[in-house]
C-alpha cells in the first residue's frame, strides 16, 4: 500500500459544481493497517464505485509502478504468467464469477455494509480474540477431563493387577499344528465315518456302507475267530462249545415266539469291536473296560441278568444236555 498512500490521502479535486458550494461526506476505513478516508457516496453507490474501480482507471490513471505493485497480489502461473495475469485482470473488471463470486463485487458489498469501519474492525478483532479464548478454555477442560479419566483407568488397572496377582492366566492363541494333506484327508474320512455311523444308529440301520467296509478292511484285518482272544478263559470250568449269539427282545410280547432271531454277522462284530477300540482309546479308565478278573460266565450273567429266555439260560441248557 506504500505506493498508493498518496492517492488515498490526497484530497479529491472537486468539479465546478462542488467548488466552494458543497463538501462531500467522508468515511474512515481501515484497510489492513492503513486508515483512509473515502467518500460516502463511493462506498454506498455501486455505480459510482464501479465507475472509479474500472478497467479504464487501471489502464489510464494508475502508473506502471502502481500496476506492478498490485499485480504482486495476483496468482502466479507456471507458463505465460504475464499473459495469464492480463486475462485475469480483464475477467476481474468485467464482473466474471470466480467460483465464489467476483472479488470486486464482494468488496463493494463489504464497503457498503461498513465492515471496514475502524470501530467495526476493532470489535470484530475483539470478538475473534474472545472466541479464541473460549476455544482454548474448552480445550483445557477437555484435556483436564481426559487426564482424570486416564488416571482413574490406570488406578483401576493397577488395583485389579494387585488383587489378581501373578497367577492370573493370560489368554494366548494356540495355533493348530500344520498337518500334511494325507493326514488331513485321513482325519476328514474318520470324521465322516463317525458322523455317518451316528446317523445310522439313530435311524436303526445296521448295514455297512461301502466306505465303512473299505475302511474296516484296511484298518482291522481279522476274522470271527479272533473274538476268542478278547474273552479270557475261565479257570473254574472247561472251555464251552461256541454258542450262536442272538438278539433277544427285552419285552415279553407275542413277537418273542413268532419273530425270527437275527444272527450277528462278521460285519456287526467288526463294528462292535471298532466301537470298543474307540471307547478304550478315549476312556481307558472306564469301569466297563476293567476285564482282568472277569470270566465268560460273569460276562453272560452281567449281560443277561433278569431276562427270561436269555442267552445264559440257553447256554446252561446246552451244558446240561451235553452232560446228560
């Protein structure tokens, strides 16, 4: 503004109508840090304002040094900066819109509404300072509350650590060991057969599928005669002849006399022994698996206790007939 101070502070040359007949009302304006006096009509009348602030004033009234000084406030362009600034000046004085309005039109409205009045500028600065102090106060209160919450949380954590002691178990994520594709496939097949077997038991289906037969043939290769190795011999009596096992109904109905007895085949015995293997593997200390002191007669008595027409009765009858 130094190169324009003499233009803003020099008295205006009055025309013949105003020479000694009338005096224009001047109004003080604070532009940046410079206090100037401008005619009231220039500030309030848009036509007078744009007649003074026009392209002709820029080209004919202002000197080269003044134009160079004002061009410093224009944006810089990477290429053809002088030409781009010339086009920008033409658009500025022609009233074109620069996204948020024309700067000259905005300045005229601010002059008209008194935003550059020294008192208004002073109170606006005081209002800004007050708002900034209020902002700082709110920030201090926020950080004060945050600090209290952090200290309270820290105190609670320390108290909990003191009460729990070092024996508090901390949860750790245990990663499952990596298995080979063959092992995963085998485990998947075992799980599939287990689910299939449970479904068949619920449905009452005792027939083996092709998958179960293939698995049993690969894992357990034994015949029906191997059953004798699982049954300890009785020291009190001699080995008895083999008795065919039968499934006897538990209820006394007419079906006991008419229904055909179902014989247990090799596949049924294999499935029974497979279940026994699984039970012994998962529950080695189960009372039902402690067979060290059991004999064949004890097993038959335990299984068929309280049943009429049980296998034990048939076995005793066969022994008596043999003795006779």
